[in-house]
C-alpha cells in the first residue's frame, strides 16, 4: 500500500495524462465512425490510403482499375496521414472502423506530445491543465477523428517544437516541420515564415539556422516527389497547386476580399472567436504585467504569434471554416495556462490567486465537457456505410457509378467503380458515368442530390435509370433499366 501511494505521489501528473487518454478513447469509441460522419474530404483520403495499400498508387480510381493521374493535386491532406493509414489497412484490414481507430492513435500521440512539450516548458501542472483543455474541446474530436491532416500535422509541429526548443536540434526540427506542412499545407505552411521571422528576431546564426531548417524540411518534399514521380515536377501540377492555394473558390465567383469582409463580422456573432479572443487578451496582459515571463519564453511567444497572424488572415480569405484555426486554438490553450496564473497573481495574493486559478480551470474544463456532451455540433450520420450496405444487399456485385460521393466510393471495389468528383480546387476529376457509352453504363448509380447534372446527363438519367432509394437525404441510389 505504501508503494502504491508513493507511486501515485511521484507520477500523479502522468497518471492524470493516462486518465485523460482513457476519457478520450471512451468518448470516441461510442460513435467512432458516425460522429462526426464520414464526410466528403475524408472519403477521398480513405480511398487514397486504400489504393496505396492495394496498388501502391496515392491516387483515386475513376474507372475500373483506372487512376485519375491527378493524385498530386487531389485533396488537402498529405501523405503523412494517408500512407501510414495504408500500412494500417495492410495489417488490420480495410474499413471505416480501422480508419477511425488509426486516427484515434494520432489523437493519443498528439496529447502525449502536447503534455511532454508543455511539461518541459511550464511544468507538470500546466501540462496536465493544457491537455485537459484540449481533451474536452469539441473541435479536437471533430478534427481529430476524421481522416484529415490537422491532428497528425500538429503532432508533427509539436515534435518540431520539442526538437527546436528542448533538444536544440534545428535539422530534426526541420524534418518534422516539413512533414507537418505536407500533412495539411493550408493550415501548417505558415509555420515556415514564422520560424524564419523568429530567426531574424533571435539575431544569432540566422543563415545557418535557415539552411538547417530548410534542409530538414526538404526531406519531406523529396518523399512527395518519389511518391508522385511521374507528375510531381511538371509545370501543370505546380500551376494547379498555386491556383488552389491562392484562391480555391475562384470558379465559384468568390474572392478573398468578400470572404474576408464576411468572416471579419463573425467576431460579433461567433462564440468560438469570442471565447479564444478572451484567452488571447489574458496572454497579452500577462506579458505586459510580467516582462520576465515574456523574456524567458520570448521565442515561443514570437513563433506562436506570427503563426497565429498568418493563419488568421488565411481564415479570413476562406469560407469561414474553423478547422483552419485548429493550430492557433491549440497554441492559445498552451500559452493561456501559464499566462492565466501570471495574470491572476498580478491582482491577488498567492493563496487567493491559487484558489481563483483552481476555480477558473475547473469551470473551463467543466464547461467544455458539458458542451462536448450536449451541444457540440459533431454531425451524426451513418449514411455512407448504409448506402454501400444497401447496394451489397440488394444487387449482385454490380458495377457502380459514383457522382460526387467519395464517402461511398471509398468502400466500393476498385474493379467495379466509375467515379467523378468536382469540388473546390478539384474540378471534373474522372468522367461522369452518365457520359459513358450506353453499353458500359454502370448498373447502379449513387448520386449526391445537390450535384448539378447538365441537360444531356439529366436526360440519360431519366431515360435509362430508375430511382431506387434515398438514403437519409444524403445519397440517391438508381438502377439501370
């Protein structure tokens, strides 16, 4: 008994981390593949991983065993998420459950890296509080469970931070930085200029640091070139990438100025932005009140601040998707925990300050937990799997045409699918199954009910197909007459 008490005393924060991870797993496993639902971009990433697992090609299939040839420009999630998932499929089999378990492992890795980094910078108690804030934050599950690059990318950023701030190895830090950018370029690319500006502020060995960081980062790019050896260096690939990241919504007639204006006014209506703005105010006031605190952590404040500014402007020019801010939100949590203590100690005596801090963080964690369980908009649906199961049950191994439904397509056999996709930054991938010659029209069609067909496609659909079933309003199944 004495040894147990001693163990608990010596490892109480590590035990706290264990229970945080246990909570994450228990909460996630309840609705692993349905909340949030398997969605459009996630379906693309799952199919990319499946195809790499089965055929060694990180690309989508657009006709039976025929690849699009546009793999380098498909989706916004990099090989750092999809290639390890393909290995996971190789070992454990393919399916939505396997894909989401894989992402749960990334979430656990993220929490461990977060705990380790904050512990090294600010101590055990702050590390545990930071992990509790993240683990009760609804967006962590909305972003983390989906097969996307945000959580893998931020895990790699934390490793980059650990090697830069703790282990003082800029080259290895650069490797993890590059891998992070590959994971989700639209979210993490801003860490590159943030690091460079940090080097300028540090005023020591600027060129040497940039070279080391750049060489490390370049390794991840070399891997990308190897994976897409046939197209990676072509001018058309880079033109498409440039167009996508400069304005992926150009074909919709949207522009960055209009988006920025609309998103700016979200500050007056979005509880999320108000919530994190209050944290930012506390962080700035703590720096103002305690210059030693700022000097001791100057490099971290600078890189977080510059990254936050860059990512916020990218958010403004987009369509107001909060997932682009997940990196900034986590950084705010990391800095808020120690800053709140500095801020409180300015106005209250030590004992009173400790009590207020305990009450403050207890309230925040309780508030976020209640919101997570009752109000969080983690959209529930099992319609992709339900649609696939319906076809399997009611048709005898049919050929299947898939029109803008990647969440269903990911499950369909590569030998039986005809697929077309059309979304922001990726127009007309594959041939529309309704444009195929009459003798090869697929036996079953699955269509996104909001996808616009042209007049000829509508005519063929009406003359050749019969509507069978609408699955939860998300997908429409037709069969060939």
